[in-house]
């Protein structure tokens, strides 16, 4: 699977909502996630695949279902990027 930029992944409102749902749960099936959106299950699956490719979501098959879990390790890339602007002295672009 091609990796996907974490910033592009969170730029989409639907993907942010999916990620927020996963953060508030102990893992959800794709069907459970799909029930909360007015798009098809296939559409939700495409969003989940992009979130997984960016490292924000882990998808694990369990029996006949696929469970989705948030991966907060991927948030470090976002935090590192934001941190350079909150603490300019530590910016990767400063001399």
C-alpha cells in the first residue's frame, strides 16, 4: 500500500470525523463507522484506507469483520511540525 501524507489525510472533514470516532472508542468495525455517515460503506472504506496509509489508523481483521483503531504515533509528525512554529528557536529551519 502506498503511504499517504498525514496532513492530506487530516485535511478532509470526513476523515477527521472518522478519526475522532476512533479516538473516542476502543475500536470500531467498518460497518459501525459507516452507520454514522451519509456515504456508502465503500466510500467510508476508501477514507479508512487513506487514514491507514498515512499511519493514523490500523485496520485489523478479526473473523469476518475488520476493526479499526487509531494510531496516535502518527500524530507526532503533526506535533513536530506545529512545534517548530510554537518554539521558533527549535525550528528545523533556523540557523
